[in-house]
C-alpha cells in the first residue's frame, strides 16, 4: 500500500480538504513529506495548464493515484442527476474533459458528490444512472476506470453504505465501474466498517483515510490498526489518499498524516 495526498488543481481558489498552491512547490513539499502519489481534486482541466501540471508531478516522482471530481459538484453545482437538461449536459461535457485528463495521467476517476441527489424520484435515479453509463463508456474507450465513493447521508441522499454501493455497481454491470471507500463515511454508514472492505471485494480500487471530524488518522475515534490489518488480509495493494482537514497548516497536516499512517502500515507489516 502506498500513500497519496489530495491536491487542488490550480484553477481552484476555494479551500478544500487538499494541499493547494503553485504545483512545483506543492509537489516538492509532498515528496519531501514521504508521499508517493497525489490525488488531484479538479474543477476544469481547460482552465489551467494540465500538461504542465502532470509533467511537474512526474518530474517530482509522484504518481497520479486517482482524480477527484468533487469540485465540479461543490463549486459549479453540476451533477449527474440535474433535471435541467442543459446543465446536465454541461456536467457530462466537463466530466468527459476530466476523463481525458485522467487518461493522460494514467489514473482512475473517482465520483462522489458528482452523482447528485435523487430523493425518491425514479426519474432522478434514471438520470444519475444514465449519466454514469455515458461516462463509464466514454472512459472505457480511454482505458480509464471509474470508481463510486459511497458517502454519508449528511452529504448526499443515495448510495451511502458500502453494501448499497456494491449492489448498485453490480446492477449497473459496467466493466470499468468499481468502488472506492472513505473511512470517514464508512464510520457513519456501515454497521461494521471492517466488513465494508470485504463487501467491496475485488471492486475496491482506492481508499481515503481520515479520522472522525476529518482529523489525522489516529487523532479521532476510528481504530486504524484493525483497518490496516483487514486490508492486508484482503491483499489490498492500491493507493490510500489521506483526505484530512488542513490544520494547523497544510504542510504540518500532510506531514503528520503521513507519519501516523506509515506508522500503522509498518506496525501491521511487522506483526502480520
């Protein structure tokens, strides 16, 4: 297992649970802290030098572990389930441009809030699912995997638990549609968070670690050593991204999160 850190792409001015700043400096700071990869949280690849961003990451020796789409929903309010056809098409066009960026990065595309709310509306559910199919099929042509992130009810009203996520993925039956999990959301929505990793099974291709209140792992109420051991038992060998609050500042947060998590990984490795 390798560790990555979220990075806000240069066109984003709003604060996120991510490192931000001039890319070369950001990447140097994260490499110095020990990270092997980054997870860009992206809004619009046409509004910054995407080629330069990816080249700078590669030149620093950092992988693109995954690409996050949250800013599209949070900042621009574009989501798959939007009843407005024009806005929904704008969303799909934007995400296809992000798929192109993801293909260039040799990575995978994560979808969380981007799916949008559905309530109990069958038409909204159909819009969500049809948009996913469109994006998955476009991404498949680019050899890009798409992952669903189950999220808490406080964030979105559908596909909240690991079980609901995997049931939906299997119903969708798109060959490049898989799952990522976030310990923060799992604690809120899974009766037994450890079992959530088993439920995801071979579909689990990415993970976010953060403690309660988006704290550094080990600083809140989540017991991380059993989680790490469960991942080892399941032979999980993909990236873990540390999506945490940037306090007291982003350098200190990233450094502390790396040291805490690598400590869990090394301890489990020795005792396994």
